[in-house]
C-alpha cells in the first residue's frame, strides 16, 4: 500500500540496537526537547480548547485523547515516522466554529458569548480520512507538485 521511498535502504522499524552508547546519549537530548514540546503543545491546546468561554463539557474522551497521542508518538518513534502534534490553532478555532455565539455591542465594540457548544469528533475523523484517501489515491498528482511550491505553501500557512 505504502512502498518504502528508498527500496532496500532501510526497514520499516528503527533498529536502535545498532546505535553506539555515544549516539544514544546524544539523541536523548533532542528527544527530550521534542517530548517536552509535544507535552506542552498538547496541554496548551487542551487548555485553550477547554476554556470556560467555550462552555465545553470535559467528558471521558478528554484523557483518552492524551493517551492516544502518547501511543501514536511511541509508535511513530519506533517506525521512524513524524510525530503527532495537538494542533494549537485548530483546536480552539474548531470549538469556536461549532459553538452557538450571541454577539452584542458594548461601548462601540462587538463582543460574543458562547451560548451552547456542539461537541463532536466526527469532523476531525472526516478530515483525517480525507487526508488518507488523498494520499492513497492521488499520490501521482501530489508527487507532481514541486517541493518548492509545497514548502512555500506550508511556510505561508504557518
């Protein structure tokens, strides 16, 4: 389904037994930094999304999300894949879009208050399924796009 980019170059699993002690200790430094980044970013995204202003009810899925991110991070580390990050800008915006907001004007300034919040994971699931389908069925079209264009787009979008 997903062939290795460089056939014969490496296996799917990262073989850590071939690392020397020096390289293992040196790799622990950026590993600890990245682990701290994932921890801080996931918690920050959760705190911003679960803000009392959004009127969300923290259900049992709240901690399950953190558990899934931890398991996926460990699995991605073993397979040498990119890590999963809790997208900070998208989570609070997603909560705000699904909320019913009443706007009012105070001293010439328009303010909004969340009246009701719709909580769903369906939109995130659909977005990820569409990403998977795009990778599976439009691989040729995606590889025809120059890397400079993709890099410029990602740099522009942040």
